[in-house]
């Protein structure tokens, strides 16, 4: 990441120097002003997130305290046993693997990472070659990088913070895009590992999920434009309300003090919002340098020209910085999404597409480095390519679905 960060700054400076040589005397000043503006924007965005982040952190703390993720993991476990046959040889890995994926589905990032590291450690215990990734570890990594997220809180709160008329409007296409990412990741990895996906349970689960999404998508698709937007919004907000209800019911049934637990989690949310500032400053400043130096526009204009030459609509090009950064850096992709919202308008097609891209996949290189690095694995085998295949599928689906919903 440090090489990419340095490259962005140096490329921006080189672009400004080129503009200066071409007679644009305002180029250096424009670059410096963009740098200051980006730093101010990063602080403004981070501080604006405090309330929403504290709210959701408090709610997620209740879900953790009530063992909601643990219960969800018990439903996920039978499916995992079929996707990761190696888990049968290390049964002690089953619980943390299931709980990690359940936490990811609920958007419990703070719980998902330590559970993922614990799961990788348990899977490593049955590894005959400790420096080489096993099939189960690779499938686990792919499921993490493409995991279906039922509660995409980060995306929704950034949209809300930027003043979107309806932050949940992106929910259904986002859910569809992350489903495509997960299915492609599983299909590619299973093909390499020669795992049969014709198991009745897998077919039933996939069939029910796809049928549900197809039904919802068809209803929205066939409805008149104004009604379609209303239905999509109603669906997103309705599912979020159901999740909130589940949090409170689980806390009540588990005897959890919901108020004290919520307040404790909200404190963590405040701290997290402050911790975001350095990352947003770094990446927004780097992107601002590229944009002010003319490098980003030159790159995107090249893609836009190529797309126009073959008759494609070119509006998707403005969202591509998110797609390029997503596999490399979560903070970088978030900063790119904010940049698109700022430059194109939060309710523009490009900004909505960027939000769907942001929620469609995880950060493959980061997950691979952290999870495999934590147990000393150096031979990743085909893990990276399977993860990137899932990323590509999710990002392409995000573009197509955004056109389908808001074309």
C-alpha cells in the first residue's frame, strides 16, 4: 500500500509539472489547494460519522453480547461442512469459521476479524505443510473476501453523511452484487478443488436465496420508475428494521442490559470515527493529488474514450476509482467512494454505483495478507486468483445492476 500511496502523490506532482511546462501557471497552486481541501474534507467526513457510527456500534455490541452471531453460525455450519470438507479433520475450527462468516453477514467487523484469525489458527493445526495454504484455508479466505453482507452499515452511513435523499436506496442492488461475488468465488474455488456443488443442501440454500432475490428484483423491475424507487427504498429500510428488531429481541431473550450495552458500544463507535481520520486524510489527499494533477482525469478519459468508441454508456467510468482500489485497500476504496460522492453528487448514478461497488466485495489483498500472515503461510497457491475472480464478478455486477436500477 505504501508504494501505491507514494505513486499517487508523485504522479500528481508530475502531472502538475507537465501542466506548468504547458503554460498553466496555476497548476502548482491548484495542487496545494486540493491537498488542503482533501485534508479538511477527511476530518469533516470522519466527524460527521460520529453519530451514525456510535449508533450502529452500540447496536452491534448488543448483537455480540446476546450471542446472535453464535446462533447464526449454527445455521451456517452445515453449509460450511460441504464447502470446506477439510474442516471435518479439524472440528475445533468449525465454530470460529462459522462465527466469523456470521459476523461478516451481520456487519460485525470488530468481531469478524479476531474470529477470522482464530479460525485460521485452528485450520492451521491440521495443515501438513505449515507454510502452504490448505484447500480449506483458501475457501475460507474466498468466503471472507466475497461474503454476503446483510447489513452494509458502512456504505449506508457514508451515504447518509453525504446527504443522500434515501441512503438505503442502494440496498437491493448491493445485496445482489455481493451475492454474485460470493457465488462466483465459490464456483471458481470449488472447481479448482474439485468439490461437488450438487449437494442437495447447497442447491436448496442457493435456490431459495436466488429465488428470493429474483422475486424482489422482478417486482422492482416491473414496477413504474417512481414506484420502483419506492419499493427498493422500502425493502432496504424494511430489512434494516427487521435486523434492528432481531438485535433487541435477542438482547431481551439473552437477559442483556440493552441500554448499558448500547452505550458501551457507542463509546467504541466514537473512538472508531476518530481513528478513521488518518486513513481518510491519507487516501483523500492522494486521490486529490491525482485529480488536481490531471492524472486521474487523463486515465478515466482514456477509458471513457474506449467505451464510447464501442458504443457503451460512459457514466460508469466516474465510479471506477472505487473498483480499482477495492481489492487493494478498504480505506482507499472508502476515500474514493467519498470523492465520487463529492464530485458527482451523492445521488448521481456514479455515486450510487460506487456505493454498490464498495459493498459488493471485501479487500482481497488485505484479508490475504492478514489472515495468511497470522499463521505464517507464504505459499498462497491459487487463493489470490480465486479472490480476485470474486472481486471482478462483484464489481462488474455492481455496474450492470446500477444501470438496471437507475440507468
